[in-house]
C-alpha cells in the first residue's frame, strides 16, 4: 500500500509546488493548503529541486521505516529504475496453443493467476503453478501459458 502511494507521489509531486502547513494561511475547507500531514510531508520531500542543490534523495527521506525488499525497491526506484518491471506485470494477447502467453520468472516455477479474456470471457482468477518448459492450459478459459 505504501509503495503504491509513494510511487504515485513520486510521479505527480515532482512538478507540484511545495505547500506547507506552517504558512500564515489558516487551514480551512476552502484553503489551498492540504490538511493532510502526509501530503505536505511528501510534497516537501519530492518537490522539484533547484539546479544549485545537488542533494540526493535517500530511502530515509521517503520512508524511514522501509526494510527488506520494500527498501530495495525504493532505493532502485529513486535511481529511476524498476527492479521487477517486466516480471510482475506480464502483458500480451490471449494465449493460444500456437502462441501461448509467455510469463517471465527468475525461477523454474512460478504461481500464475489467469483472469480469463476480455469482456464476457473474463472469469474469477484461477491460480496455478507454472513450471519452466511445461505449457499449462487454464481449466476455465483454455488460455495457454508457458
């Protein structure tokens, strides 16, 4: 949840002007100053930096309590990269026997969820283990994965 919030904030707040609750404008429903303490904090840390300051953002600036995989993902994202960009969200056409949907993985086995096709062909997500080199057919929609 926090990662999604920070990712969206990174994209949108880079160009937003910094607003602070410490201004003399009293907080009210009509005020332009955000009443949320988190948005002010994130705006202050993610506002566009001037050319004079060469301060690098660190994970502690963004989320001081991040640890483990979450911290690694934030560190890489602050460098402008994505650690699992092509692995987490496979996209492509409906998988057929002749042209199966390709699911990338760093391991020989992976759990995959099939949501079906588009529109009327959509079904509840069916989860299954997909093994490297073994094609799998969804039992509901007959989509092929490899």
